[in-house]
């Protein structure tokens, strides 16, 4: 019984250490209802005994689009619309398949990034690159979500996606 309580507490700590629950989703490769999770003792416990944060607060990513560059496929999403006037930050994810990039950077604004801050994305889960990018205020006309990718063997490239606005 003590081991079950301990493993539940460890699971809660691990889940609460995430990035504001912004990456928790069934799509992100989390355990499904029928899967099992390993406990500290090495035995398998049904996932139903583990905390189910995604069930309590489902993650509703807003799709921004898909692009393919060479062998890499990019699928971009954002957590919530940005303010049309700008300001604050936006939480963005790009799933990149077809090879592991050396580096990924995000920004909101114009292609030249003037008045924007480039944010280095981290691989939060396998193939899923995430960060919170600052939204300039005022938001320049024609602003987009920009992704700069340094592929494993080719030159870096930049792609854009239309923003969802409030």
C-alpha cells in the first residue's frame, strides 16, 4: 500500500513539473486509459491508478497548418489565440518528423523578426518542439508565427504559419 501511495505522489510531482499543462494531450504520446505505467518497484500499475491530468483539463491545440521542407514535415499548433493588438506571449508547438533538427526557434511578427524576440524551442516530447514566444506590442500588420529550423545535415530554413487572433 505504501508503494502505491509513493508511486502516485511521484507521478503527481512529475506531471506538475510540466509547462503549464500546455503539452499534455493524448496526441502527445501520453498514456492511454488502457496502458500501464511502471512503479518505482518495477511492477506495472494500471494507468487508472495514475493521475490523469489530461482528462481533467483537456489540451485544445489550435491547428496552424502543415509544411514539408525536404524530408522534414512540420505541423504547427498554438494553445490559444493571440491578442490582435499584441502583447503577452503565445504557447506554440511544432511537431517535426523526418529527422531530428539541431535547433528550432520560434517568433511572432514579421519575417525579418524586427521588433520580435526569437525563442529557442525545446523538444518537449519526441518530435514535439515547444516554447512560449513573446508577442510584440503593437503587433505589426501581417504578423505570422515563424519557425526557423536547423536540419541535421542541410542549411537552416524559415517557414511561416498564419496566427489565430482574438
